[in-house]
């Protein structure tokens, strides 16, 4: 849940006067998004989400994120669309923070995804990769291979307190991945955080994607590996190959994976597991006093990493030849 | 902010199947209300608020609260209206908790009320008192005179740690009020918590009242005293007599205060200040580990109590003869 910044009624009204969305009728803080403050706005023109960007989102990245949402909506991907003010700008300023209004998107995230949801997510991810192709701005992945040793140094000394042996396991995994990380795979704009929280469904059908604040340029197959981790494991961290199969087939229906991507999938899945293991570990060890957000458990991703370490090929994820 | 209970998409859908408000389109936790978990629902029939009652609201009191809202709406008071399910019941059960769906109310609470807002609140309070008259259920005020010593005992030992001398000041105030608390004043249903958070405005006009979870039967003038405390003091705890005057005149326009009520107003205002001082003090001293809600400062109400201790009559609040 997340409302880090309170917005006064007067400053909100004067902010909205710059937009052509009618008078303000209601504004409620909503418990969505971990990085930002979010409000549900009702105005004369309907319902919208107002986001205030807190310190974890770099202001310099906002034109990429907002431009990407505009770009994807224009290409038929259902995601929130930034509302532009009367001067044409999507990015404003409110309560001392960068602020954006986006359209309200119906739909619910699923708590227990089944194979059909995984299939739909695979398809949507491939459509996203295709839709992002002509987007002109680039953003490098700030949480990839070169970032992992940096994150690890912030957690190394206390890692074994979370799980005995974790520091060595992570150090070994980083060396392993540094030696084998693929190069030159098909790449472009990836979502990089397409967890169940960020996918909406309506009556069992995928209805929209949200939260593009980790989007960046990287290998398409790495994005797919993130989704395999996020959607196809059970609560007990066992891999559900039926879900994996559904996701991979869904992806392949829209964009066929190349031989190199298929070969790289196990390494990419290990990297994807390590990336979330590390950010969760750092967050876990650095919960501020009186934090409003409960950090996510890093152990879940230790277990996923260990699964991938025993995988022998993409077949183990359910990829049919 | 408040979402204490997570609700799964599947259990929510089956809960909503009992209501005639169309299919579920969206559900977002909202940061409103300190005592309960609240969600904004979008369904085929529009927008609603879903409330799950957490432990601080006694389930036995819910028929009073919900019946009161129905009763007031029928009498033209704008407040959330409980949605009744297909069997006619307003009170349901979801995620192991009592649960209610109410209509969504437009409007914004004001952060810095001016005299016009205070006038409108005075008027609305009197209309509420009039509207509640024929309501058949009763609920005694669980936070009045007889509750204050009980609350004080929970805080006494540590009160001086919050403010030196506070324990004695509160003990003295309780004795004072016990000796002088009025009897037999006009009474009926009061809101008992009509703070700025709980009053909505649209374009400067009062558009609705929310949060009836402290409503009970008590003196009407005590409710007015709570509002004087909540609306007519400045940030520095100085009393703004222009606002007081506006509120009292607004109230008097709809329901004329009797001579006894006017005479009792200073004592009632002291009691109203002590009531919030005590509940805030207890909350302040009992913040649970990892609490999601920042407790409100009890000192604000110490200052208000001290102001009322020097008041000589209702004239000091701005009541014109």
C-alpha cells in the first residue's frame, strides 16, 4: 500500500486546472504500487489515477516511461494512458514531486494464476515486445548483470543472517552468470516487472498491463524468464510445468523464440531469479523504521534460483520442441 | 491509510454474486478510514466502497451504524447508503470479517477549513440531529464521561512521558467534569466524530458526511462541541472565533440551541477535548510494531482543553446573544 505524500485539496484543484478533464469531484489515496503515491481521481471527465513519483523513480526516466505508455496504447496494448495537460505535457509537478495523471483501467489482478492466465500473459508479453519495437527512447536496464555485484555488496555482510550460506551462494551465482550471460539476443523494450500484480483480468481474459516503472531495453527472453519466475511457480516454490508450457506456447504464438533464446533460457531464468533475490534481500535488510510497506521475502527467490540451477534445458520449463 | 485485510479476486467475486450491482470490474484498496479496510469497487452498476470491519468496530453495533445511514439518506442527508444484497441484508461477510458495500460519494475533505466551511458544517450537524430523531435503534456513547477514567488508567503511568504534568492535569479535568457534567440536555443521534476528514465539499458547498462509526445517542450540544474543537482551532491551537461564530450561527439557523445547551457549552467543549485527548493518548502509547497508521498527536487536544478551561461562557466561542 502506498500513499507517501498527502495532497491538499487546494493545490490539487489548481494542478487540475491545467488539464482538460473537468472539475475535481473526488480524490482518494489508493493502496497500489510500492514505489509511488497513487490517488484515484474522479473528475467531470471520469475516473483517473494520479501518481506522485517518490524518490525511487528517477525523474530523468519519466519521459521514457510515459512516452512508452503513450506508444503502446497507440499500438493497441491496453495500459494506462498519460493524460496530457493543456500545453501538451504529460509530466507535471504537484506537492513538490513529479506528477502524472493516467487513465483508469478496469480489471483485477489474480491471486492464484492458472495455466490460462499464464498463456494470456505469455501472449501479452510478446505483443508488448512487438509493440515497443518502434519506440524511439532507450533506457538501459539498471538492474541487470552489472548491477548485481553492487546490490550484493549492500547485503553481503548480513545475508547469512537471512539464510545461512546465502552470501556464498549468491557470490557463486554472480560469477557463474558473469561467465555465461548471453550476448546479442533479440532485444528491445521489456516490461521487466510483469508480476501478477501488474496484469489485469476481466472475466478470465487479460484486460490490461500496468506499472511500467522498471521498463527498459534488454533481451526479450529475459523478460519472459522474469514472467516464468513470477507466474509459474507454486506457493511452495515448486515449478508448475503446465503453467510454464502455457506461458511459453502463448509467447511463441505471437513471437517465435529463436534457437539462441531457447538455449539461453535457463541462464536467463537464473539471472532473473537472482535479480529479484538481490533487490528483495536489500529491501529486507533495510526496512526503515515505521515503514508502511512490508518487504517481500527474498527466500522465495533463493528457492527459484536453486530450481533453475538444476534445469538442463528449456524443455524443463515446458517448451515443446 | 488503511487496508488491513487482503481480499482475493475469487472470494470477492463470489461475495458480489449475492448483490445486484453487476459484474466486478475493478477493486482497489483505498487509504481512508483508520478503523477498517476500505476498497473502491467498480462494478457494472457504478462505483462503490467496500468496507471490511476490523476488530475495533463491534459487530453488534453494525445494525445501528448501517440502519442509521439508511435512515439519514431517506431523510435527505447525503451520506453513503448501504447496498442491500438480494436477500435484503446490508451486512455481509467477506475474508472472515463483517463486510458492507456502500454507495460512492463524490466530494473532497478540506485541509484548511474557513468560516464558510464551518458555517456549512454547523448547519449540516443540526440537520443530522433533526434527521436522526425518528431513528429507532439506540447506541449509548461508549466514549463519554464514564469511559474517561477507564481510558486514563491505560495511559496514566506513561502520560508524563508524553508531556510533563499531563497525568495530574487529566486526573483533575476528569474530577472537574464528573462534578459538572450536564444532565437532561436535548439529545438524540449524534455523529460524534465529524472532523474535516469526514465532511465532503464540492465547489465550496458541503456535499456529504461519512464515517458514522462513532455515532451514538448523546447530547446534541456535545456533538457541536466536538465540531468546535475539530474545525475552529488553528494549527497553532488558537481558537478562531470567526469560525466558531460561523459554526454556531449555522447550527442555530436549523436548530436553535436552548438556554441550557448554551450554558453547558464550555463544559461540553472541555469534555469533548478530553475525550479526544484520551483516545489519542492511549493510541500514542500503544502503537503496535510495524503499524500502518501514524497515531494522531494528543498534545493538540491538551492545548484545546486548556483553552476551554479559560472560557467564561458560550460568548467566547462566538455565540451571539
